[in-house]
C-alpha cells in the first residue's frame, strides 16, 4: 500500500530513466532517517550545506520527530512547529514539492529554499491547508525558474493543535543522488515510460509510440475561395470552404515526425469540381516517408510512392482531388450555400504525413501553403494572396483578366484592385449563395481598409447586427 | 388618459431610437458597398492569421541536459506548442495564430501559468 502511495505522489516526473537523476521521494513512515542538530539550523550554513547532504535535517527544539504510531513526522518539543529540511537536491528549472499529510484542523506550511552554494534563501511561500482525516497530498511550493543545489525548507505551523502528521514528501523535477556515506534517503521510482522514448508517460501525448511524444495543434480554421480566378466572381467566398485542423507531432528529440491534418468540406457553391492540397514550403518531397488518408478519386495528380505529388520542388500533399467525393449532399448542385436546400455533411478527411527522422525537421520548418485546384484542370490553382503557386500551376494565367500578380516580385494571387481570391480565418461562418462578403460581415471592409489594424475579429465576432448580418450567413 | 399618452409617446421614441441605432450599426463603411470596392492599403494581404516568434532565452548556469517541458496555449486551452527545452540553450520558434489573438498562456513544467500579451510579433517566455 505504501508503495502505491509513493507512486501516486508523482506529479511531474523528470525526464530520465537513470537512478542518478531520480527525483527525491521519501516516505517517512518507514524510516527514522532524520539527522538532528542542536539549535535551530536556520542560517547555519555549515549544517545546511556540508553536513549530511543526503539527510533530512531537523533541529532538536524546533524540529520534527518521527512517531511510529502516527506513521510520520510530528512537531518537535515546541509542540507548535514541525520543521525539517530536505536532503540536498539538484534543481533543474522549476520544480514542485508535495507533502502527504493528515490533520484534524487547519494549519500553514511555510516553505522556502536554501541555496547550498551561496547560502541564499528565497521564494518564501505560505500554503494554507485544511483538515484531512485520511492521507492527503498537497502542493506546498512551486519554485520559479532556478537551477543549482538546494535544500527545501518545510515549516509546519500550528502542527500540534491540528494534530498534523507529515507522512511523505516528494520533490519532482529536482534530481537527487544518494550520498556515498552518511544518511541515505531512498530515491523515488523512475517514471513509467511505456515506449522507452525517454519521456514519462504523464508527459507523453503518445506514450505507446516512441516516434511520437509531443502534440502541437493549430485549431480549426476555414479557407474560403472564389473559384473563377483569374476573373472576378460574385465575392461570396463560398465556392469552396474547407475547415481544417493541423496537429504537428514531434518526438523526444523535438524532431518533427508527423503532421496530421483533419479537414472537412463545409461548403461548395461552385459549378466546377475542385480539389484541395497543401504545399509544405521548404520541405523536400524526399523528406516525407509516407502520406495516408488523401482522397484521390479523379487521378488529377500524379503521385509519388510516398504520397506526395510528383514534379514538385516542395512536398505537395493532396487532401482531396474532388470535393464531390468527400461530401454528402442533401440535394442540388450547391453544397451548403443555399438555406432553401437541405443541409449536407462533409466527411472528415484525416491525412497523416510522416517525415523522415534523418531530415531533422523541427516545428519551425512547417510553412503551410494551402490551395484549391480545379479537378479538371490541375494547373488552375488558387492560393491566398501573397502565397506562391506550386511548380505545377499554370503560370500563363497570371496577369490575365483581373489578376495582377507580379511573377518577378513574387506577389501572387492579387487582383488589379488589390483583392484576394482566397481567405483564411479562425471564423467558421461564410455568406449564403451569391451574397457579397461585405453584406454578411459588416466590419470586413473597415478591417481591410485599415490594413488589418481595426476589427481583427471581423469574422470571429458573432455579434449580430454589429459585426454580421445573420440573415446573409449560411 | 394623460398616463396612456405619456407611455405611448415613450414607446414610439424607444422604437424610433432602436430603429435608428440598428440602421447605424449595420450600415457599411462609406463608399464601400461591395467587396470589389474595398480599397485596402498596398501590401495588405487579407491574411486571417499572423506568425509570432516565441522564444525562451538561454539561462546561464542552467544544467545542460534537456529537462524542461513547456507549453503555449490559447485562451480556449488549445495546446499550440509543446516543446522540450534545454534551459541552457533556450529556443526560438515561429507560431501561427489567428490574427485576432491578443494573448497566449505559457505553462511551465510545474503547471504554473503566465498570460502573455501579444503586443508585437515576438514574445519571450522568460
């Protein structure tokens, strides 16, 4: 049972499987291993820094005593205080201290740290705790960013009147090495690491997969398109609306190993079928090991064996090549743009891209360039303003009709009036069929004309009448 | 009779006031009635996101082995960034967030949190 309690006390485990990096975890209930020094060891640097570095230290008067009947530490002879110092531990950045206690009434724990290198103390904190009939774990101290060798000071006040017993203490994210001689406080267990990737399970988002450790997510966003590029359309920006979430998964070395994209076609108010893809700028197709989950029904793209499109300098991964294959329309040619037509649903498409470990890619290497393309005309790509076309875009379209892209300067997908054919936003709403965006989103014009300074929430603010005209939003 | 008249007058005034206010708030900016007529400044790209650079400065004297896990969250508790940090080296990384994002939350390995206002496109966690 005691062993179970010990394990339950682990709140944050350090990243190590080696005993030398074990966290300090001590159960007072099975040991009297407490060095005692005359007087009050506060400020006695000789005692605190040099004497018995592997021991808990307490004073003879204002100290704490082990009581087998109470299964832990109780106040010293003062009857008021139960004071002790932990063994010397190496603190690495922030750490947490927890105590396991029982008490019949309220009490305070005063805590601070003692730097054994220079004798300084600091970061004092008082934690008020309540009665606990059964053993209860409480955090008593959370340090700021610090590193070095420290003792943790614990001073339980009103300990006698409230019948406080300290059963165990745990310092996490602080390493403890038992000394060669003298007192030897046992170390706590190393953490559970099921996939042996060096990341404790409680910190590992994928505890059973050594290639995955940490998940970083860009929440759902919408991409909205006008599909008549390079000509103007009706500016309802619902010819294709795709919502997507991106989860980048890194391993224990912070290497980028996977990218998961979940996408749903929200609307398709277009006569022509379209696909949707992402170019990962700066990432070579050869750095992609595999891609799964793409919806490819129309042979629009010529794919490589790793799931990226052939003929591209950067990795291009299709999400779908025909929106008709990933929607469940309830009727009519326009999908979820006409309120008079029953609403349909879009399939959730989940793309998993695996990157080569040898590529040593990191999170910061992800530079997304999402684009739509015509199913029956691969080269007709539409990107957000300023984003470059892929190698397989039809470059002859630039500079025609209302497009004013400057191929030389790299200013792509900008119209003669400085307008886009594609927009992305954290908002989810879009206009009804053939409704100009400005009629639906009332702050959009002011946002744009202010250069983005005003009403940055033009799309996410759902306040009707002020920010949007709900009657003109699907 | 007098009381009824007063109440009626107040009701008419209130309705007229509401109508006027609603008309004002849903009106479009002057001279801009359609998307095509938007006159945005040169270089404005209509992007709904912004990229901010998040950095953790190296801590002198910190242990060399990686030992600290940090998180950056948005106001809806989405974990935008989870990263193992070597305190002696620090790190710098770009992060894409919605343009309307005003603040982010930094969570240290001990669970402590700090709200960070985004006043420009670069934030330092320590």
